């Protein structure tokens, strides 16, 4: 027990000694670590201080070096800047002119490429037409030569026959003279019968009979020759008539060839104009105007500054020229933006624009933006009023009259003289306006001719105006089609009140009941009347009215015919009678408005007329395929006829369609054609092309004299309009 207590006490003492020793060692270690930390901190502070002193010294030295370098570089830069300023004063204007001319060159090259494509396409088509006309001309010339040779042979034959007839007449006269002598001899024989016994009476009688027989044979031969002569004369007259017809055809072909050659020469002249403008607008010609003088010697400073500083020339222009230029634009913009109406059926805006351009000599200008301003203003109005069917006919009338005046009075020359000096736009236009306002107004050049020599801007303006006219025509056509589409959707199928009940009717098949006129077709007639009234109120030329109404009737034909082929409920007997009554109303309307405005509109309904005519005929089962294709539906294809025959059903008399043999024959033809055709569609396509060109407009429209148009009161506040009105009063 004591041993255990002693061991515990020993262990307790040992533990206390270990704790005391570890505490002392930890204290010493902590003191040593704190001394090491203090030493390290002192080293860091000393190093940081030395670094700061070194950095400050380095920064001061570097700042001094930079200041020295900047001063030296500034001195060098000032010298270089002086040299660059001197060079910039000499080349700044040249660089600006170069940039402008390069931009102009890009525009001209683009226009030239477009014009080349158009010219190539036109030349190809013209070449094909000329080749065809030359072939026909060669054939007609050969026929003409053959007919001439035949006529010459007939003339020779007639002359020989006439010579024979004259010889026979002479023989007849001689024989008649002999017969007269024989009669005298007979009389003498009767008187002196007793004295002339020596003559034999029988021989004398035989001799007389022989003479009479020869005379009769000669008379018969003469009659036969006269009959042959009459026949030959008739044949000769027929040959002469054929010869005259061939000569007329030959003359017409010559005129066509001459017109094609004139068009080809005009295209070549326009192409030459474009090339001349491209050459004259080239930056090489304008950037180096002193090339020749430089080769000969050092150019003078004055010429150099004048040729390369167009901005200085612009600065020297008087302010009055700019004001007049602005007033001219104001006048034309007012003519375009305001509705000036019509005077004696002539559009006032188109006539005033043409008179102003002609008076200011804008057609003869090498460079001008006045045409671009006019086209831009017209395009803005068309874009804003693209769905207004009251404004578009007004501009159709104005654009067509202006284009007709340009087409008839402008001409192009193959050679264009390049001016020695290039004036700015405002100076050129103002100078022309000043010269024009001092002279009286003349619609044509000063030498009295009706044609004006047109430069490239005028030719481009005519092309852009043609594009505007085609755009206006297309917008009017599309708007009319949109309005008409909702009406046609209700006219293809008969209303339920007018249809007969399904099943066999008690009426005879030969009797056609009278269908009441539907309000849907009457609405189409009202639509056509309002369309014609709007066009005539805007004094649209009858040429364009015919084209618009023809396009409308073509659209009616396409929509009704396609709906008939696509909807089975429309291929019925009663529906055919309903559509036929509506077509009769359209025919009456066409007859009322006359051919002057309707044109060939009735022929545009061929497809729907023939299809409806096939629906309403009786006894279809007895019709053969040849009768259907040649007599009933000559305009329809076999695929379309097959579609109608397979979809037809009679809701009124319960009659049958065509026979099974006809259907089988058409099916074989359709299957055979489907292997060769690129498109198997039986529907009609809407033609979106423009059905006229500038030559058609120029030939169809009547002559217009812009001198008869006076300036409206709404333009009197513009000074240039007052000046032009005063110049009109001056006698030419």
C-alpha cells in the first residue's frame, strides 16, 4: 500500500518537473522568435527605404531625359509639319477632285454595265428579227423576180400573138379584097355571059368555093387566136395583181427593216454617248490636265491651281446663280407635288415641266441633277399614294404625256463635244436659265427643227421616266386586281336561290329557263363603270385605258377558269348557265363602251367562255373528241378538257358527261403529254409583264402642243414662273 502511494507521489513529481521544464523552454523559444521577427522587420524597412530613394532618383533622371527628347522631337516635327503643309496646299484640292471623280467613275461604270446588258439583249433580239426579215425579204425578192420573169414571158407571148393577129388581119384584108374582085368579075360574067363562052362556069364556081373555104378557115383561126389572147390577158392581169401584192409586201418589209435599222442606230448612238461620257468623266483626264504642258516644260502655277481647285471656282460663283438654281427646283417641285389638273384634256404639270426643261436647255446639259430631282419627287408621291386609285391615274396621264413629248422631240447624236472647261452644277444651270429667260420660249432648237440634241442625262431621264410609267401602270393593275378578287369569288358559283334541286327536273332539256341577274355580276359592272369614269376624269389616253381594261378582263378570265377547274361544285349545268348570264352582261358592257376603250377584252375571255359553253350544251355523250377540241373548246388543252369532263355533274337535268371512249382517249393523251411536258399544271398563269413600250406610246398618242398650256395661278408666287410667263408673251 505504501509502495503504491510512493509510486503515485513519484509520478506526480515527475509530471510537475516536466511541465516546469516545458514552460521554461517555450518561454525561451518565444523570446528567440520575437527577436527574429523584429530583425526581419528592420531589414524590410531598410530595403523599402533604399528602394524609394533609388526610384525617386530614377524618375527624376527619366523625366529629364524625356523632356530633352520631346524638345528635340518637337523641333523635328515642326520642320516636317511645315513640309507637309506645303505639300497639302498643293495636293489637297487634287485629292478631293480625285475622290469625287472616282466616285463618279464608279457610278458611270455601273450605269454603263447596265446599259451594255440592255444593249446586248436589244441587239440580240433585233438581230434575230432582222435575220427573219431578211430571210422573208430574200424569199419575197426571189418570188418577185420569178413573177417578173413570168410577166416578161407573158408580155413576149402577147406581143407575138398580137403580131400574128395583125398578120391574119392583113391576110383577111387581102382575101376580102380578092373576094370583092371576084364579085365584080361575077357581075361582069353575068353581064357578058354570051361573050365569055370560052370560060368554064364549073371551074369558076369551084374556085369561088375554095376562096370562101379559105376565108372561113382564116376567120376560125382568128377567133381561136382572139380567145387565146383574152385568156393570156386575164392570166397577165392575175400575174400583175400578184406582182403588185408582192411589191407591197416587199415595200412593207423594207419599211420594217428601215425602222429596225433606225432603232439599231439610235441604240448605237446612245451606247456611244455613254462611252463618250465615261471617257470624259474618267479621273485620269481630270486629275492630270497639265500632262501635256508637263512633258513640254514646267507647268505654270496659275493653270495648275485653276485645274485642280474646283472648290475655289465654286466659291467665286455669284450668289444670284445659286438663288436662281434653287428657284428652278422650287418650280418643278411645286409642279410635281401639287395637283395642277388639266386644260383642254392636257395634263398641266407634264406640259409645264417639259416647257421649263426645254427653256432652261436642260436636255443639252452635260451634267445636271434637275432630272434626278424630278424623278425622286415623282417616286416619293408614287410610294406614298401607291394604293390611291385617284392619284395614280393622274400621274399615269402626266408621265405618259411627258414621255411622249421626250420620245418625239429628243434625238441623240453619235458625237459629243467635250467642253474645255468644267463648270459647276449651279453655275451651269443658272447660266442656261439666264440665257433662256432673255430669249422667247420656243419648243425646239433655235434653228426651227422639232428635235433637240439630247445628252446623256436627258437620255437617262427618259429611261427613268419610262420605268416610273411602268411602275404606275403596274400599281394600278395590282390595285384593281385586289379590288376585283373579292367580287369574283362570289361570281364563280351560283347562289342557292338560283340553283335547281338535285334530281331530274320536269322541264324539257331543250328549254333553258331564264335566270335572274345576280347582284354580284352587277357589282362587277359597277366596278368597271367606276374604273372607266376615273380613268376618263384623269384624261388617261385611250391607249392605256384599253391596256388596263384588257388586263382586267384577262384577270377575270384566269380567276373564273381556275376556280372552275379546282372546285367540283362549279362544274355543274346550272352554274354554267349562271356564269354564262354574267358573261352576257360583260359582253353588253364591252359593246356599250366601244372598241376605243375595251379593245380586245372580249377575246381575253376565250377560256371561260368556251368552258361555260361546254357545260351548258346538251347531249354531251354524243360529242366526239375531235368535235370538242375543234368546235367547242379550240383554245383549251386536252388536260383542261379532261379535267372539266371528269368533274362535270348535272344538278338540273341529270344528264351524263362525255362517253367513256372519249374519256379514255383523253386519259391516254394526258398520260403521254405528262411525260414530255415540264409542268403538268392545267391552270392558267397570270401575266405580270408590261404590255407596251415607248414606241407604242409614241405611235398611239395624239400630238400635243405644250404652248397652249398656261401657268396656273397657284405658281405665280414663284419668280421663275413669272419670268417664264413673261417670256412666253414675247413674240418669237
